[in-house]
C-alpha cells in the first residue's frame, strides 16, 4: 500500500516536472555541414546548388543574385514568449553566368532584438482628443457638394 503511494507520488512529480520544460522549435533550412561544405565557388552553379541544398528560403530581388537559406531554433518556457537560441543564414552568391561566387554564413551576431512599444502608436497629423473624434464630423457630411451637386435633393 505504501509502495503504490510512493510510485504514484513519483509519477505525479515526473508529470509536473515534464510540464515545466521548455518547448524547442526549429524552423527553416535544416543545415547539413557536409552538404554545405560541398558547395564550392567556381565549381558549382545554380542547378548543382539546388540539387545539393534544395530550394532556397528566399532569393534577392535586386542587385547581385543571392540565394538565402535561413534556419532558426527557438525555445519557449510555459507562459513566456519564445526566444531565439540559434539562427543561421547561409548566403550563396552567383555571378552573371550562374556560377557560385561565394558561400557566406552569419549567425546570432546579426539577430536584432527589438521591443515594440505597445502603448502608443505614432501617427502623422493632428493630435485629436476624444470629443473631437466623437463630434468632429458633425456638419461635414454633405458639405463637399454644393447646390445642384450630386448630393443635392433636386439631383440637378
């Protein structure tokens, strides 16, 4: 009897402890170091890069042609916001003949952490008060159309 209570207590403690662990989530490109190392400048072209690494996460729209492979890993403790723990961007640059010029990698050093201010939204223009918002349009409806305009009762 006491043995089953101890087993039940241990199982309950294990269930509670597992509920407090972080959730790890990986998104994007799954980097294989052997495949990345096999892409060589001056040897490979677009077709061979696509066959080796797959389709890129996104490509450059302007300037020199660059393919970007992005991978990100986040951890999230219960009831908190996720935090990036690993981030990698692989940039494969091509020349005008579609040959690989360079393969560059950046990591967490390029991640910008921003904290938006959720209490104030900056806007351009006048700063209006509550009463001006409520009663600001009184007298404005139909004022743009004069006599004989499209909004006049005579329709002329």
